[in-house]
C-alpha cells in the first residue's frame, strides 16, 4: 500500500505523466495488449470477424506507436515556429525565434509566469493536434492497406505448420 | 472570432497549468471516433460481416473511451487524491516517530495523522479560482497554516498544495491506463453483446413475416408440395 502511495505522490511521477508524449505512448502500449485480447474473447462474433478486428487493432496500435515515435519528436522541435499564430502570445519575443536554440534562449528570458504557462500550453496543444493527425488520420489508412496481406501471411504460415505436423 | 480567441486562451492556460492525461487522451479518442471507422469503411478487401463488426467495435470503443476518460477519470481523481494525501502524511508522521531522530511533538503528530481532506483539496484548488471565489472556512485556513508550519520544519514532507496537485496528475494517468487496458474493451464487449441480442430479437419477426408473404404471394403447386413434405406425398397417394 505504501509503495502505491509513494508512487502516486511522487513529484517525479507527476512531472513524467504531464508530458503528452508519455501519455500517448503509455496508453497506446496498454491498448495494444488490452483491445485485441478482449476482441478475441468476444463470443458474439464469428472467429473470422474477431480475427480481422483483433489483427487490425494490434497492427493499428503497433504502427501508431512506431509512427508516433518517428514523427512526434521532429514535430515537437518545430512547434515553436507556429507560436506566432496564437494572438495571446503576440507581445512575447519568443514568437520571433527562428531556430530552436534562439527559441530556448528567448524562453529563458521570459519572466512573466502567466506568459510562460501560455507558451507551455500552446506547445502542448500543438503536440495534441499533431498526435491526433498521426494517430487518427495517417496510421488507420496505412493499417487498412496492410491488414489483409498480413492476415493472409499469418494464415498461410498456420496452414504450413499444420501440414508439417501432419507429415 | 473573439469567442474563439477566448476559448483558445482558456485551453492553452489550462494545458500550461495542468496537462492532465485525460485531456490529451480524450482529445485523441474524439479524433479516432471520426477517422478510424472512416478508414475501416474504406477497406475494400474485407467481407461485409468483418467490416460491420470492426466498424461497430471501433465506434463503440472510441465512444466509450471518450466518455470514460472524461467522466470516470474525473470522478476517480477528485475522490481519491485527498485520501491518498492523508495517507501520505500519516505514513510520514509514523515514519518520523519510528525513526525517533526528529523532534516531532504530539501536536504535530496529531495534525499529520488526522488530515482534514476537504481543507487540503480546497487549499490546492483555490489556485485556479479568482480571489473572491476562493473556497475556505476559517478553521480550514488555520489548519492549513499549521500544516504548512509542520512541513516547513521537516523538509522530507511535501507542501500540501503541491502534494495534492501532483497526486491528482498521477492518479489521472493511472486511471487512464487502467481504463485503456481493461475497462474500455470490457464495456465494449458487453455493449456488443447487448446489441447482438437486440439485433437477434429484431430479426425474428422479420423472418416470420417474410415467410408468410412468400406463402401468400407464391402458393405451392402440387409438385412443390409433394417435394416439400413426406406427408404431402402420402396424402396424394392416399387420394
């Protein structure tokens, strides 16, 4: 019990879970395990329907994590370029930064706590929108095209194994 | 345009102050609720049954996720954070007493081991309220001052406001993870079961009606009747 309390009250844990990248990754990994398992356990559908849905789910979660890893960090490095589109930040010099280094230096000079909160929030908002585009728009389209070749490959392998065992 | 600016201002201030897990995950669930079923529909190689099942499942899962992340996570974090903070102070007070190396007196120990949960919650949440709207009773304010005094004496202890807010953030994430792993797919399975039951009940009268209309529209010829039942054949011969 005290271990759980220590974990839940730990400031380092709170800092870690505040990052939207960490939130998406941990939730995605758990979904990759939970959803296909429960889909296969659902007895209201036929085996073919369950297999299709579970494979699609597993592929989707795995690909979305890979795509997220590959794309989110380069995107996050460049979100500062879009800060100028927020009218709330127009008085802040940070929006004029042209490189990430310049942005970080200008960010250090901001003393207004409210402005710092808004800059952090704007970055998080753009990160959420980028995550949405990667996870909900791009990845499902790729997975839809990949699910049948992979299912066919899996069923071919399964049949080969059965034949080998019989032989 | 002014309203939009105000809304964006509120959103970025909220995300900058406390970017709880449920905000990000609920926003993504809303995105997925629209785009994943759309992608499933565009799959031309799957059978109609596979597509229908996957579509229903995608839609229900993301819908349940959206509601669960907003509703359940909020309830869990609002109700569990203060008791966990109380447990934290109680454990630490007991630890200090057990180690016997710090000068914890009986009054401090009493305060730490009987935490006023409502006072801690109100004190932490006052940060987000304007001056006039702050929630406090005089007793709670005095209690928090005493607690902060004890915390200042023992650097091992966390400030009540920071402790409450940190705990809330972590609980929010843990709740999202548990929902994603078990509760959301479980609820989806139950909903699909209910839907299949409703669908099978709807189909029963439809089948009967179809059969009756076929009989009235296309009456059997004698040969068809003979083919259909043995009794029919026997009856014909008996005649």
